[in-house]
């Protein structure tokens, strides 16, 4: 399964902690992430992650394009609901693409834990 991992700046530490908690599960799948998040997951956890561009530079759109063509089966997108994002239209497009293509999308740590527990069997 192809899983996309994305985290806003204030959620990156939470993503690293979450990925560490579920590293055994994540290693069973193909991972992609936006640039900074993916780099941290590679460096800090040793996960094999295909890094896209940073979200504000188009990484969310790259993942959305893959999702629309069947190349992503699950998304963990830890969003920061308290900080305005300059690329909000891209974020909304990605979440909408998840809805259109019936791809599970967890947007907070609680939902991500449920999704990753499910994927871990």
C-alpha cells in the first residue's frame, strides 16, 4: 500500500513521534511525504520515504495527483488548525481528492492512530 505522510510545521514533531510509534507498520508499506516531513522521517527514524516538494512549493499537489491516479491508498495529514497556511487551496484540494477517490485521510493524531492501527492488522 502507498501511504502519504504530511505534517504542517507545528505538527512535524507529532508526526515523527507517531511514525516512530508505528514504524514497524509503516515499514511494510511504500511511503511518500512532503519534503521537510519526509526528510525528518528518513533522518530521525530511518524510514524509506519518497520525498516530494515541500507543501507550500507544490508537494501537496504532487501527492494529490498521485492519489487521483490510484498511486496513494491512505493519507496521514497532520494539520495545524490554529495557523493559517499560505497554500490552503492546495491543502483543501488534497483533502477533497481523498473524498472524491474514497481514500482514507486522517487529519489529526487520534485519527492517524486509528488508521495506522488498522493498517498494522
